[in-house]
């Protein structure tokens, strides 16, 4: 059941871009990312398994999808503070959305807030791997 007050993926991306625009420099933006990561819901230790691991990330990242085509939910965690912050942003845009919206949504926020320029290549790869995994899951659900 979707509620009209819930922002769409596109609105979530705009909100993220607006929030990051408040910060003058990347030191503050990294700190904000770390703070966002600290607010992620607790991720059960027993779910930190190889099966749930996202490969392509230098740090450890685990991702668990649930739900169906009408609303897919993603739980995720990382052992890295900055990557946890990236996860928080990704989940804000992609979690609890219809599979079709997930597939159709390009991660524009990554470019908009300048992450492409300010993340190390390994973190960028990790972010790309996470996004690919989420989209692949949504596509699989749609195809099923």
C-alpha cells in the first residue's frame, strides 16, 4: 500500500542532492555520510554470510532483498563507516519501491553530489556493485 506522502525515488534523489549542497566541503560531506551510516538499522550478525555478500567492494558489504515486485525491501550493512553512509543513501533511493521503479531509476544522486569525483576507485566500484545487485534483483523479480 503506497502512501502519497512517501517520496518517489526521484524525489529522494533530489532531497539527497539538496542535503549535500548544504555542506561547504568534502570533509563535512564525509562526516555526514558517516553519520547517515550510523543510523542504518541493525543488521543481524548471522546474516553476514558469503551468500549475502556483495562482491566488487573492497570493504565487506552484505545485502538482503525481501518483498515482491510491488514493493522490494533491501537491508544492507558494511564494515566501513563511509560505505555504510553510501548504503544509507542507496536504500533511501531504492528500498521499499516497486521493482519496476527500481529498474527504471538511474542513480543520478551519485553524480549530483559529486561522489564520482570524491570516492576512491574501490569505493566507487563497491557502490556500482551494490547498485548492480539491487537492479539485478529487481529485474529478476520482474522476469519471474
